[in-house]
C-alpha cells in the first residue's frame, strides 16, 4: 500500500537508507544535495562537491518523486534468500539526482520495460526486518500512474 | 628515459586449485617467467605483487619466501580488477625512473565460485533485491543496456561476443575452458541478469601470471632482445565525475581517456593495433569497449561482432585468448595474463591462435569503482 502525506503508517519505521527521509509531518522523500557553485545535484547528503571540488555551498533538497527510467536489468540470480526475478532500475529524477532501486508493478519482461518510460517513486514498508526486529520504510519505482 | 622491455613472461593454466595457496600460485608463475627469461630470483631488484583477496596479507613477501627471500623491496598492489596491470605499471615506472633496471611483477588470485559484489552490510537490512542489485552481473547488464538505449545493440549481439570468445579459447590450452558454445546455447543458458546469461559472465578461477621487465641497456647486455617485447605505453586512469556515478559506476569515460593517452604515448592509432585483450568481464562489457578503445564507432559495435571483425582472422581480433569469459578471470592475475597473451603473439609463439604478422597489441583492464589500465606493446625487430 503506497503511503501518502496523511498516512501514519510510517510511524516507527526506520529509513532503509540514510537518504530516505521520514519527516515528522508530511510525506517521506529522497534527499539530495545541490552544489550552489556548479549546480550539480547529488543523491544523499554531502559536504564536498565531487564535480567541482567545492567545500562550501552544498545545500540539502528534497528530490522529485518522479522521473524517467534510464536503464535496467532483470535479475534472475542474486544472493541466497533474495526473491527473483526482479527489475533493478536506474532512474533519473526530474530536476536532478539519479537513484537505483527495484522497478515494481510491471512484468519482468524486456518487451514491457521501456527505457525512457516515466516512473513514480513510491514508499512502502520493507518486507524485511533487521536482527533486532526493527521495521523499515523503503522506496520503489513503478510505471507512472 | 629508457624504453622498458618484457624479457620473460608466463602464466599458469587457469583453473580451480583450492588445495594450494596464493603465494604458491604466485611462486609457480614467477618461476615460469624467470625460466622464460633464463634468469633467477637473484637477478631481480624489486618485486611488484598484485593480489586483491589478500590485499592486507603481504602476498609479495610470501611469494619471495617460496622462491628466494633475497631481501629486495616488495610493493603489494590492490586496484580491483586492474590490480595485476597496476603492479605491472608500478614496475614499469621504477625502470622508467631509472631506480631499477630489472624487476619482477606477479599477479595472483584464488577465487572460489559464486557471485561477486553484494549489497547491504552494516546496520539495518540488506538492500540487495530491495533497492535494485549491486551484483557484478547486474551492474554490467545495466551498462550494456545503456549501450542498447543509445545504439540499439541487441541481446543477440551481446551473446555473439561470448560465442566468439569461447571459440577462441578452444585454441588456448591455458584457458579454463576449451569448449564451443553456439549462439543458441549462449542465449538459452540460465539468465543471470538480463541481458547476460551464465555463459556471458566471466569465469571465477584461480590463476597467476608473472613477468620480468627490464631497461633496454639491461636487455641488450643480457642478449635478450631476440624475444623481447617493447612496452610502448602504460596508462592508468580513474573515473572522472559523471552525473550517475553514485548509482551507476562508469567504466566508459576512464577507458576512453586511458585509450587516448595510450595512443599518444605509443605514437600509434587504433588502425595500427593488430590485436586487443580487453576487459570482457561480461559479454555486455566487451561491446562497450570497442567504441571506448577506438576500435570502431560506438554505434557500430554490434555490427562489428555480427560480421566477425573482432574474431581471430577479422579486422581487429579481440580476446583471442578466450578472454575473461572463457580463459577465466582471476582478478589480480588478469592484468598480467593479458600482457602474456599479447606478448606471445608479438613473439610469434601463439600457435594455432597466432594473429599473423602482429606488430602492436593492446591490453585493457577495468577495476570497478573505477580504475582503467591500458598497455600498448610492440614487437622488437
Ligand atoms: Zn560543484
């Protein structure tokens, strides 16, 4: 079940990766950084720009929840216990930032998956817990609705 | 600065040797290279050792303990799949700098079976299969799909790379496999990460390769110029910033830059190169590097493999050893094994798979994350 702004289902969930932000109020989002010197956008928090080397002026921003599928692979062999097949996707978010994740709600079939297709970022409770029993919020991509 | 020459080089037949050790594998290759040069460990002034799996465990010194602990300086190198080539280049630089005039470079690896790469780790939950895949087959599948997106390259064309390299390896007794794999076999093999099937993934093997290199003065003094091979260029790059770097490693830009620098250093162009051993860690990867190395236009890469331009007997034979796909890919040994293959052709000693009249050859490796090493070698008249 996708989560939206009013959802309380994120309560108690930990972010699957540090760049997934779960604000106390409002919807979860993916966080990026933008270099104010050269206008490059990065996924996640950073203090130094990998493009121009600037140590100042990197500002956090919320990345868009939509973008386009850049490339993908359909993964049939993974580590033990990982359910296959699944689609590993690289998505360019609108306005900057590139993210890797699972593309869901589409057949794992090269005939169906079109590079360049518009996709949305959605947030759901992850189907895995950690050793302490903590539950996590993760993100997925799905074809634009 | 003196040119640098290969005067002794060899590799063990790649395979699976769980009962031996990394230093013993390296020692075997070192002895083969020293024998090929007609020298002993007492003639060697420094050792450059490449190994990834035991990068913190002084592999070079342990090799010396097997073959003669002469007290020479040892440098241990780790640079992902560019490890062996990096060790070679460190040795090359020491001779170029005039610090030594004869050194030994050894690359070794003990691999075991299975998938490389992996996600998760640390606190929290594993992200493999949740946030995409970080296995090597998936990463190189995605890199291949980028080529498909830009140039329309097909699954069948990627698969033909594997047909070709497996065919080549039937002529190489030192390859892990000597088996033909027809197109339908390659395409019909277990899909690992689309578009790479199992037969389109490099083989994890144990292996070792070693080389003795020296200055021109030393090679002449020892009377070794007959079978010597000249190192015309040695280039190492890392990947410059690209917008998708954080999520999608870039193996293209570092290769393009290294190739340009290598051609300049060698004073030759792609049209002068007679054979290439490039980093076919996956069938998709080989296609990328045709364009990256200037062997053809990037958009022609699929056609080049369709028309056999990169097969033995074609316009520019690529991976006539069988490549990583069939000869095998023992990470730390690969970069020196490639130099062995090209040197063997330049010496005219490659037997059934000899590229006739070879004068110039190129070797290329990529360490993901990323390091690219390219060497250009020349036959000595
Ligand atoms: Zn910047």
